[in-house]
């Protein structure tokens, strides 16, 4: 009888420990990275290596299904170090699994009025497609992207490509 009581207590403790992890920790893939400000007015070394983190920048993940319909969207704001981490739940609608292959991670906005033009340095403007995770360890699956960069409006290159529509003369 004592063994049965000890077994029941051990089982209850195990359920509490596993339950204490929270459902949100199970079945989650994480996407993380950094958002920085590049200052083009500086010399090459400062421009490349002296980028400053931007607190409060918004980064988003958009996942599509086979028919190119949006099935998942999540976003996060960066912390003081310019870092973000977006959790993606593996189950998204009625128990269907989310395939992170093909999800797109990109810059959305910057709160810095002097550094708010997204660049494609690090593919933050056009977006990074998730393929292979950077970290797979026990229950942790994480994609690390970037770093992504914003710059000032005076550093933005003008669009000089001309588009010609064939068949129209106006």
C-alpha cells in the first residue's frame, strides 16, 4: 500500500513539473535575431562595424500554405540590445501543423526618427526565408536570422531603374 502511495505521489509530482513548463513551451519553434542602425555618414569601418541596436523595432514572421495563403503571422519588438525572439506555434489551425519552411522574416518598422529606412543588408527589407534551423537541441528549435539594418533617409539610394511597359507609348 505504501508503494502505491509513493508511486501516486511521484506521478503527481511529475505531472506538476511537466505541466509547469506551460503549453506554450511545447511545440514551439523560435525565430531570433538583431536589428541595428547603420550610419552611412561615417567611414567604412564605422559604417560596417559600428552599427547601434534599435530598441522597439518591429520584426514579423509570415507563413504561407501551399496555395500561398497566409496561415500564420507573428511579430515582436526588439529589446535594448536590438534583439527579438518570435515564438511560432507548430499547430496553427484545427490541429494542422505549421511548416516553417518558407516562412518569411522581415523588418516592419523602426521607432527611431533618424534611422527608419529598412535596408536589404542582411535581407531585412526583402525578407529571409526560413529553411534549416540554426539550433536544434533537445526541445529547442531556433532559426537565427540577420542582423537586419535600418538607416537614415539621407543614406537611402534613389530608385534609378526605369520601367518600360512594352506596347504603350504614353
